[in-house]
C-alpha cells in the first residue's frame, strides 16, 4: 500500500510526540532489587539514533508531467546502509554532502531499485587516462577514436597547464 510521504511523516511525528509525553515509570517495588547485571530502563532516555549523513541530492522528473518532479536527499547511515528521503526544493538546494540527513521515510535508492541498469550506466568506460587530481584532470571514452581525441587534448593541456 502506498501512502503520502507527508502523511507518513505526520504519523511518525505523532508517534514520537505521544511517546515523549507518555509517563510510564517502572512498577518494580523499591523493596525488590534489580537482578545483578540487569539493564536499568529510563523512559526519559531516547534510544540511540542511527546517524546518517547526506551523500548527495537528486531531482526525478515526473514522466507524466515534465514540469514537476520529486526532490530527494540521498543518505548513508553509520551502519553503511543507503536510502533516500523526499524533501522540498528549498531543502534540496541547501543540502551539502556530510550534513545530517533530513528526517522522513526511508526510500530505496535508484541503485537498490534497478541494480542492473545502475551498474551498466555507471560502469567505467574502457579507455581512460589523465589524473583526476592533476591540472588537466582525467578523461575517459567509450571508443578508441574518442579516446585518441581525449588523449591529444589532455596532452595539449599538459604542455601548457592552466594555473590554479
């Protein structure tokens, strides 16, 4: 069943607010000591949150209406898991890599939804060279003819590198 991200976020907020305002204290009588090694439950202490940081943003255009789309924050949690969160345009434009990920329902990444297509589109090209950290950068090409052109352009650049 698919629901609105706004509705899902609102429900999450209601659950969190209700949980924070509920007053549930231990009913263990004071005369009975806790068993040795038992963890003490503190209702005021929130469970440790899995921290996640922004790894990028994405805008997916609506295929039925080319003037609309969905903005996403792409996130990676401390445990290495990746997910996306729907955000508004203003939030997407403000997000920078490494910032805390915005709150919201965790959606699968494009790679998780379509791994074969993602891997095919992001596979390295067969011809490449240069130095990504060098003054003229790195290059890559799908065919030998384009690779020859890229290599020649890179060599011209290296003969007279730009100043940084």
